């Protein structure tokens, strides 16, 4: 199993950061170059994902279209939520999102992202050689987009009033 940790400092209130991290539209904004789309298959396909709700994501990775269904399995807004893969290409995947307000307009967003590739021996080699770096890059790109959205006026078109 691989564990990735990322810390992103955002010049925006904690509630805005928390909601953007749960926004289907914000997620898609950060993944358009991967051809990602929210697919409504027993889950939501727009808005803010809440406790117990699922989203099925469809994206092209390594030249192959894949589907991943995640569910919000824990939530304590606006400081924490967790999403867990319930169907998808990994043996397991869990993502903890932790938010700390260091001032009224500064938020630390910490990601703890754990995943295990399928196929024990081959999967472990793939984790070491490819997946760790690839998933870290995706996480950093997603966080850069969330930071940009939160710090600009663009968040207003994505979050409910």
C-alpha cells in the first residue's frame, strides 16, 4: 500500500475550501485534460458530494478509459471528509481530506491518499515504479486547481449561494 501526503495552503476561508473539495464541478475543472467526466451511475453527477453519497468518475489513464466509484464514508464539516473507492481499478483506495483554519482567510488543506494496486507482486512493482509518482502528480494538479478556484472569484460559479 502507498500513502501520499500533501499540504496545500489556500488564501480562502475553511468552508469555501471544504466545499470546493467536495464539488463535482471543481473536481472536473481540475481533470479536463484527462477527459474525466462524472457519470451518474447510482450516484450524483453535480453539486456537493455529501456523507453516504457516491460518484462514479470516468477518466482516461495510461491510454485506457477507466471507471472509479467513490463514496463519502466519513464527514465532519468543515474540517474533514473521507472518500473511499467502492469499485474501480485499485485493490483499495482511501482519501482523507483535512482542513485547518490558520486564520479567518487562510486554510491548510491536507490530503492523505492511500492506495494499493491490484495483483500482489506486479501491482507492488507498478506502485513503486509508476503509480506513486503518477498519483502524486494528479493530487498536486487537483490541489493547484482547488487553490486557484478558492483564491479567485471563480469559486462563486461552482458553489451554491
